[in-house]
């Protein structure tokens, strides 16, 4: 690239990215520097620098940028317990992202959601089911979250290739200790958090992505941590992230997080935008989603920050842009050759269908009602989510070329299917057929009469992305600002399922949600329960394939399904005591890692080889159908009385033919025993007595193995 006849050092591809970035930054005015530190960075024509967009979304497919393959929501993909499959998903997502960027580049557009920097994965710990954004995470377990997050980063950035350039930039968010409430996130302060909880629960996934995944971006969260906004926290951004973990990438703020420093009624740590911007940059926030950083020239003139300190962040930003190839000729960057035909391609759709099937979790199947017969059964489909395609897309979604609703998927399986909408998500209503008319309440009896002589009723209910999500203006009982205040099924649906049961109908309850829902009455009133999440463009086909036995379900819960909010601590209490399978001592409705199959499995012969760092176990399919099981290995430090009841430290998806046995080996290095050491206040592997245990939905008595770690 040249400007006129001159070639600047920053254009010399033989120099290192660091040398090129330093040269480029030295040529910018202070005002130009500030302009490059906000999410929409304008072009600098005098130097031949194109514009750059830091804010794009891809939680479960390219989001908010037109047509794309829409995969199940993140929580649903976590239920696959398969990081290799997830890598394939995000390798496909990154292909679509690069292809879309090339179109934007040709058009000269660098608008939001059309860039190469993608703010995913969300690796926060889903500690409480009331959090509306939990659907964006990989569940409640630090190890599962780390493994899945690592696969996302490798898929997005091209980490398994030998390419000189990054494919895209991935972003680990929200750093750190962030999981609601949504309604007060701009002013909330987390304090008095035990060091054990910080280092053993909230930080491990971030550390893994930084040190093993080479993630190039970390997003700091909205709230305060120990009195300091996360985007202005020296402890988080300097001491832990850069000093302890040796992070070399960039830190971006969440959108509007720096404004929260000074705007009235929020954090109150700065009085002006200039003071806020200087505090954020000095703490290590390199790029802002927002426009407070336009005050950086004023901050320099006021003496709040030096231009050299601004340059430090800016050099980091340009290093990443250079490593993406955005300053180099397309002929050198192989990723620019990815064709537009990959977007919503046949291959990517097949992958979305595969992941949708793998996300389905069979929670109950009393008297083997499932699978249903394709003929000889009169089936009624009802419920507020049965015919809702947008529900399947989740949040932060793209737009598929076609969506199969759950109703349509079922109708494709059987000719004897009738549809009765029944109730809405929150109440029994009939929507008007004429625009402008009001919806009207309908009596349950009127709805139930339409069920008639049905042999089976498939009730498709749950909640919706319109009720749970990010900082939403929702005014419904049990919901607040995108979060929930009650985790049980809305009363209109609960009453309908109960009445169906009282009528003597066999009921299959399909629960669509991004989080755990309390289903105690439903487990009595429904014969079968399927957790379907928000399944993406093929969610309806996947549900139908499971219901009719064309796919043998194998998904596992990445979160605990509690019975009700009475089993939960205060939502705003971030201490882990009593939370998640690791610390909850009560009886959940459905435990973490749970999920049934149409066949049965038996695990045996659990062994551990310390020298090889391997755990081995035999998995026998004792049923009459081929199927898949997820082997889960947990660790407990028997001497750690204040530690977790158990912690997941290895898992593997295993397919086993009917009647056959598979010998499974899982990597289990010494670090798998790492935990918080109260004697040194550090994370370390402490010699002593440990117990390994398995978890298998099909094996009532878990296998255990006591070992002495030397």
C-alpha cells in the first residue's frame, strides 16, 4: 500500500506488527488518535488507512448483519458437551463473517456489525437462573465454559491453522464477575467477594482463553468490582489480566460502560467525560464502545493523561488490525478469498441442524411415551411457542433464509396433527384478526374443547427472548428488566398443562427457554419433558426428530434446574455458597449434566493413571438402540471442607452401538486437581486425598475412585 510515491514503514509487510503499529501511531494527530479508539474508527485518507469497526456480534452465528446461518443459542450449544462440534460451528461462523466483511469493504462501509472484530464468546458463569443474559453463556461450570470458550476462539480466529493472519478477532466477555442483575448493572458494586470464588469460579475461563486460546480481545464489564468500575479497575485489567496472565491483546469496554463513570446516578467515579476517558485508558481499556473517548484530547490538555499513555493503547489496537491483514494487500491475505457462497450454505445449514439435534435434552419420559408414532396417533400441538419462528432465533441473532418452527417440524412427521394455539406466554388470549382490534381473554375450557379426542398433546411452551435478555423493558409478572424474579413456568401455561392432565391426556411438554425453568408441577402433569432451548433455524426439525425417534437425544444440562426461587440465594449476592451443582446441597429438579436417551448405558472400570495423566472408563450401551453418552469426570478434594462438593474436570461425547462397549480415555493432567489453597491463598494442585467420580444419567450409582495425589 502506498500514499503517492512514498512508502511508510507501517506499510512494510516485512516489519513486525509492533514496529508497524509504532510507526503509524507516531504519524497521527492527537485528534486522529482519539478517533481510532472508539468502536467506529473512521478512515484516515491522508495515510491511506481505511475505517475499522470494532463492534460485531456472533454469539451463535453472525448477528444483526442480514442473512446468516442461525445456530441454537449458546446455552443450547453448551448442552452438546462437545467442544469439537462447537469448533466446527465457529469455523463456519468465521467463514461467514469474513465473507460479509469483504462485501462491506467493497462497499466502503464500516458500520456496526460489519467488521472483523466479534464480541463473543460470553464466558461469564451462569450462577443464577434469573439472569436474562445467561442464555448467551456456556452454563454454570467454569471448566465446561473454558473448554467451550476455547473452541469458539479457535474457530473464530483461525487458531488451528498456520495462517499468518487472524481470520477474525474473538472477544472474551464480560471481564469479570458479571451475571446480573440487568436492571442495575450501570451502578451495581460487587464487594466482599471471597478470593476463592473469584479465582476458582469467575476467572478460570478467562485465564484459559488468554493463556491457551490466544484470545485477542477482552471486554470489561459494566458494574463495579470492589468499588472500581471494571473498565477502570487496575486490579482486573493490570494486575490480573496483564501482569499475572501476560495478556498482550486489547481491552474493549462494554457499550456505554465508560459513560457510567461520570453520568449522574451511576458509578460516580468521575465528574466529566475527559476525566472518565483518562481513567479508563490509564487502567487499560484500549477501545471504547461509545463516544466518551472523543474527549481524550481535552484530557491530555488538562493533564489527566499524557499523549504517550494514549499511544500505548493505540499501538495495541493497530497491532491487531495489522495482524488481521487490514493494512496489507488482499493478495497476501488468504481469508479474503472466502466466497460469498458460504453464507447460509448447504454445509452450514447441515451443521446448524446437527447442533440443534445435539442441544436437545430429554428430561423425562414416563412409561416411554416417546418416541411418538408417525401414524395411528391423533396428535394435537398447542402452546405459545409452537408456531413462533423468531423465538427459535434467540437474541443477538442473524436472519436465516428459512426457519422450521416446532409445529412445522411435527407436521412434517405425521398427517394426523392438529394445531390449537391455546394460551399465550403469559395469559390466555386470542390475537385479533383485524388490525387495531384488542386481544381478548379466552376461558381455558373454550381452549381445551378444541383438543377433542387427541391421543397425545404436544404442548410447546416455556418463555421467550422477548421476556429474557439484555436490559429489556419487560413489564410482566415474574420478569424485571430482562431478568426473572420467578423461575417457574408462567401461570397461564401451568394451568393449561394441568387441565390437559386432568382431562386424561398424555402430554409431551417441550420447554423453550434460555435458562432453567422450575417445572415441578409439569413433571407430574406431563408424561415427557424435552428441553429445547431456542434451537436456531432448524430447532423445529430437531425437536420433531427427537419426538418421533428419528434422532436419539443425547444433550446434557449445562445448568442446574432448580425447583423454585426458594432454593436460590439472593440474586445480587455473588458468593458461590449454595449456588450451582458445585455448592448447592439441596435436591434440584434436574441436576447439572442430566439428560436421558432412548437407550441405556452402564459405566464400569474407572481407572486413573497418574504417570500418563489419563482417566479411563468403559461405557456399555445396554439398550436396544444405538446412542451417545457424555462421560463426565468430577473431582473432589476430600480435605477441602470449604471447597466445591465436586467439580467437572473432563468430559467426552461417546457414540456406542446397541449392546456394544466403548473404552474411553480422557486426558487428566495433574492440573485437573487444581483448586483454591486456603493456606497460601493461591490456585494450586495440593497433594492429598481426592475422589474421582463419574456422572451418567443412565447409571443410578455413580462410579467413584479414591486416589492419593503425591
